[in-house]
């Protein structure tokens, strides 16, 4: 929730369409405590609103949802720790999945048109000024 809150604050400082990726990521990160609150039977709207207000306060960094009680708690006192390695791997996996979907979308959207010449199929590049980019340095 803290990361989502900070991304929202950063998005407010950016004008135009550049803020949309930050808002989307913030919303995605907020789904974690929202699902946790829903799974433990808490009033989701009340809990998320309360958690947002805790994270807006100066000392709200460590507040989260206690899944056993369905209440807001200081995660240090509840002995709940989440390693940064887990978050880093989740971000890497999400970026890799997004890149793969974009590559698949390039193929499916018809970057290459197949035409038949005689009995042989020939692939043509629809835009010779921009050569094919699939599998190049963009993939990282």
C-alpha cells in the first residue's frame, strides 16, 4: 500500500498521459491489500480507506492488514515481513510477461502480410522503411 501511495503522489506531479502508467501500477498494487481484506472477511471499502489514511500520515509506513483479524495493524508488531527479493522478482516477471504479450500482439496484428505468388507463400514487410523489429535489441 505504501508503494501504491507513493506512486499516486508521483503521478500527481506529472502532467498529461505520462502519469497514466504510474496510476495503473498504483491501482494494481492496491489490489493486493484489497484482496487480502476481502479474503479475511473485512469490510473492504472501510479497511482500504483506513489503510490509505494511515499511509498518508507521517508514521504510516508499516501499516497493513492483519489477515487473521481483518483489521489494520502495524506489521512490525504483527511480525509480518516481506522480503524485497519477492517484490523485485514479481516486477521482473510482470515486465517479461508484458514484453511477450506485446511481441505476440505485433505478430497477430498483421505486421507481416502473407500473400500467395504461384504455389509458394511469400511474406512481405508492409512498411519497407521500418524493417521488422521482432527479436531485436528492444527485447532486452
